[in-house]
C-alpha cells in the first residue's frame, strides 16, 4: 500500500506530523481520527517511515530477524510491568532497548525514546512505525494516554495479542496435516503423469488392440502434460499472480473474503475466529473508556476479513444515526441469535463490555472445538479423493493388461 505524509493537530492543539501507510488518503484520515488526531494535510509520498538508521550495513539489515507480533506482545507486557512499578517511561524504554534481542525492534525503541525526548507523545512516536504498531494498537495507547490508564491498556493489549497469536497458531497447526496430504497427492499425480504413464504407453502400443476409455484418457492427459508443461507452468504462475493482484484491490479483497466464509469446514472457523477477535477488541476498547462509535471504527481495523470489517463499519454508521447496537448487529447479519440476545441483555443492563467478553469466550470455545475436530472432518474427504485417484490410475493402467491376460488365457 502507498505511504502518505500527514500533518494534524491532537486534542490539545499540538501539531503532529509523520508518515502512515494506507489504501488512500481517506483511510489514512480514518486512522488519524481513530487516534484522536484531526488531519490538516495529507499528501502521497514515496518516503517510508525511518526506522532509526542503518546500523551494521545493508547485509546485517538483510539477514537480521524481522519484527514479529511476538516482539510487540512481549513489549506490551514489559511496558505494563515497568509502568505499574513506577519506572519512568524514558528509563524503561532505555532498558528495553539495551536488552532487546531483535536488533530491528531495538532500533524502533531507540526511535521511540528520541521522539519522546523531542516532546512527542508515545502514541505519536509509535505512529512513525505503522509496520510494527497497527491502528488498533495506536488507538488503544492513545486512549491510555488520555485516560491516564496506560499501564492497564498495555496489559489488555498483551492479552489481546496473546489471544490473536494463539488463535492463528492453532489454525496453522490444524491445517498442517491436510495441507501436507494435498501437496503430496498433487506431487504424486505429476510424477505419475510425467514418468509412470509414458513407460506404460510403450507396453500398450505393443498390444495392437483398442485400449479402454480410461486408459486413453490417462495417456492423453499424460501426453498433454509432458508436451505442454512449460505452458501449464506459465499459466499456473500467471493465474497465481493475477489472483494476488485481484485480491490486492479493495473490490477483489472484499469478494474473496466474503467467499472464504462460504468454504465448507474452513469458512465457519474463519468466521468464528474473526468474530471472537471483534468481541474481545470491543470489550477491551469500551472498558478503556472509548465512545461506542469510535470503538466500532477502531475494532473494524482489527478484523482481517474485509467483508466482516464492512459489516462492522455498517454497525458504526447505524449507531451514528442513533440506532441501538442490537438493531445494527441484527442488520449486519453476521451474529447468531444467541449472540444477539446477549448483546440485547448487555445493552439494556449497561454491561455490554462484560457480555462482549462472554461472547468472545463462547466463540473461542467453538473455534477450539472446530479446530480439534478439523482433522476428523477433513480426513474422509481426503480418503475419498485419494481412493478415486488410485481407482482411476488402477483402471487406466492395469485394465488393458488384465484384458490382454484374459485374452491370452482364452486362447
């Protein structure tokens, strides 16, 4: 995504400036509004955010580990401990910089110290590194600064990142075995078509008789693959690149994310995991004192699904018009009836943040169950597919040999 240089003023009227990454200037303006900054000027720029110098040369920068979500998660926990213990933030950042294992993250901490030393607020200093601190993270830090509960916000951010990381790891773990089986089957099909079937063709040609239909299909597909494999490889690479370019557009990303929710087995896991993240983020933001409209704006940025993010933004627009959260949630058509009942109770009792936590826990339990049973749900499909492939190969390769043996036996 392109970078935009901005100038704006915070709630105290102080001039803020920096560089943010966004789809367009409107998206950057939304990020600034979400963090309490009123944009004055936004212009496209090719300059990326400085990350504190090129220490060690380009080769050291190339081979060093990248900054991961775990680095940010650990930083959040350390900041909570330091602030709770009464350690000044500048001294705390200095200690974290010296003990940082990841040199890239150490340079980010150094830049945060320098920005704070020049009079910037912590959220403004973090905004200089959008590749490290996301919009939701920046918004929560900004809320902590405004309410004086920064240490509590860092603790909740740590818990949020821990949940998000755990959820993603469990999904990857559950999909590892099915992915390996599918890749192995695809490689086996390529090997059979390129190396095995051509050897049998020489045997079949000596039969001097009409081959069965299945055998002719296998021989034709094998010959096509052997002859035109460069074209097939180019088409596959082109289709992959075209697909990547398509989902990089807002319209393509929206359509693909909506389609992902309809994929059998995997779609419901993606949906429940995203809604669990939404409910947890909503509870975290509202507990920190963020207004509901701003909560929905901020939380929509945590959803890694464009379709569900659009539904959350639809909820925000409804709340801005004066509608209740229950009404907008019903119109979004992404919540189950029991969740809508919990939202209704939470809105009526004034404890929506607690009910959102319960909703998140419920979705998490459902996702956990789905992940535990994912392998057992996919295994029958894989077995049927593998059996069909073996049957086709067996009929195509061994049926002519069996017919020839039977003919010879009858003679």
